[in-house]
C-alpha cells in the first residue's frame, strides 16, 4: 500500500512498526527500538516518500526576514539601553512580522 507522509504521521508507533515489519530496507534496521520521530524518517526513506515542505504564498518572505533581523538588532540595543518602551514596540513588531509569514504559509 502507498502512504503519504501525512498518513504515516497520524499513525501510532505500533502501526508504523507493523508497516516496517514487512520491509527489508536497511534504513529500517532495528525498527522495534525506534521512537515515532525516527521511525517516520526511516519509513519515509524506505518507502521513497518525500516530506512536503510548506510554501509561503502572497508575501515576500525574504524581505520580511530581513526586517525581522533588523528588528532583532534594535531589540538587542533596547535591551542594552534598558529602554522598556522601545523593547516592547520592537518585540511586537517582530511578532507581527512572524505572524504575517505564518498566515501566508500553505
């Protein structure tokens, strides 16, 4: 049976070990001792499943990341200067930028 990474991720460790039992791939050596995270990686490699990465759609992620790095520098300066008002503003801006990327992730 063909599985996707998402289907495997939602299975229990016992179910994953049952799937691994029928496969002789070298990545699955000692599958009974693997925890779920490592078993998922090994099964994916053995079954030839590629993990699907999320994509950011509708915003320029690179420019937002540059702004976040700039804000982190300002945050460090505010921490050194003990300027709590500036620190709060910068932290909220960083949070807002990160949320913007998160909301655009598909």
